[in-house]
C-alpha cells in the first residue's frame, strides 16, 4: 500500500494527492494508446514496413502488455506496489525513448516491446494499488482513473495530428512526449512511504488464492467483455463504410464511443456508492444496444447507439476488476495480472473471430455474436455480484 505515516489528516491529504498522481499516470497510458495507431501508420512509411508486418508491432505490444503483469503482479504483492509502479514507469520511459531514437525496424520493435511491458505492469499495479488503498471507494476511484485514460485516448490523436500536420513534427514526437511526461511523474510517487495494508497479514508465500475457479470465471468474463468492446470500436469504421455507405462518420462513431465511456466512468467515480449489480445491468444494457445496432440503418441513430454503447461500457471493466479483487485483497496484484491476461486474450482473439463473421455473414451476425457474449457475461456477473 502507498501511504504516509502521519496524522489522519495527513494520510487523507496524501491519499488524495496519490489519487491525482495515479489519474495523471493513467492519463499518460491512455495518451500513448490513443496516438499509437496514428504514429504507427507514419512509422511504417518511414521505416519501410511491408504490408505483411504492419500488424506485428500491435501484436508485439499486446504480448508485452499481457505477459509481464503475470510476472510482476505477484511480485508487487510481496514487495509492495510502489516499487513495482516506479520500476514500470522507468521501463515505459526507456521504451518510449528507444522508439523515439529507432532508425530501424528491429530497434522499433524492441522499443515497442519494452514500452508495452512497462505499460502493462504500470496499469495493473496502479489498479491493484487503488483497490488496496481506498477499500470501499476502490471501485469508484478505479472508474475515476479510467475516465482519465479515456480522456488521454481521445485527445492524443488530435494533438499528434496537429503536431505532424501543422508543426511538421515526426511521428516520433508522440513517444518522446509520453516518455518525458512519465519521467516527470516519478517525483510525485518517490515521496510516498509504504505501510502494510493489513496489520496481521500473513507473508505472501503463505497466502492462498481464494476461490480460484470463481476468479477464473471473472477472467473469462473480462475476455468476453473486452472482446465485445474491441469489436464495437475496431469495426465502427467498417460498419459505416460497408453497411451504411457513410465512411466519413466512422471516426465520429469511435470518438463518441470513447467520449461517452469516459463520461460514464467519471460519473461512477464521483457517486457515493456503486450498486453491486451495476456491472451486470450495464452488460445487459449493452446487449440491448447491440440488438438495436443490428436493426438500425439510419446514420444518426447508429451514431447515437455507439455513444450509448460507450456509456454502458463505462463501469464494466472496473466492476469486473473490483469483483475479483474483493475475493482476496492481499493478492490484488496477482488477481489483476490474471484479469489483464484475460484482457489481452479477448482483445486479440474475439475481434478476429468477429471480423471473420462480419466478412462471411455480415454485420448483423457479427453483432449478434457480441450480443450473446455480453448477455452471458452479464448473467455470470449478476449471479456473482459482490458487495464491498
């Protein structure tokens, strides 16, 4: 746990400032993700990627994001979240600098891998730390931090596009900005001193993972949900281009999706108490929105439905995280790393399956596939809703 050994007022002020720091760091992670796709297109032209390897940097990044938290999540439970977060911030910074300096495809891939490893460990450790530190307010504050992630993902492409088109900057500027700003965040965490989360907590080597089958169920839920989220956002442009013959509206649909999600997460981050059934109800509502998408053929209506989908998605990721971690808070780092793996698997596998369905059977069947998995995930979350 990150905290300060002083008076109650001092502790409260410290944890408030710590939440500000966490939100700022998560904003940087969202900023990096949002600009990555735009920078990738320009880097391909400069470094000479062939069409066959255009998707490889994304895959390399995803693998690093998914794998390294499995190693360092349990480590953070043993030695504390603070040192792991600081180390991951340093790795993220180094990765950004390597990409910024890369003059070959191989060095670019190395930088992306290093960047992704720092990114994944940093996000997982911060999420677990928020759950540890804020207890019953953990889910609220995870939502709040993720609203900053969405904000970063929204504004990053706009800033990067302006820098490249109007200031004639290289695509490399995006990774330099991410590295420098992340490095500047380090002093805010260095001054925080760690204390144990539980005074009589057993050593991590003796702590057994509670209800492993149920945790596995939450990991599957995370895979299914992230797959649906990715399917909606990744194929927005395809829907407007092929189904509605309005290709120019695809970018607006993506922006509305993420903006609505960010607004929803900000709301859930500020309300007094999040109902234990909010995650399940949101999944059911998302299923309904997807059904309307299947039958809607008016551009404005579909744009509104993409915004509605983002809004219903807003509390699902934090809700699944909180439900799983609440089973065993002393193993929060390990559990969040498992959920992060589920995120990676769902993000890589389900959009591919959904794309195959869309190509062979059309948008209606692909969105029906997403509807069914959201409804199934909602039923599991309803049955296993957790009061914290």
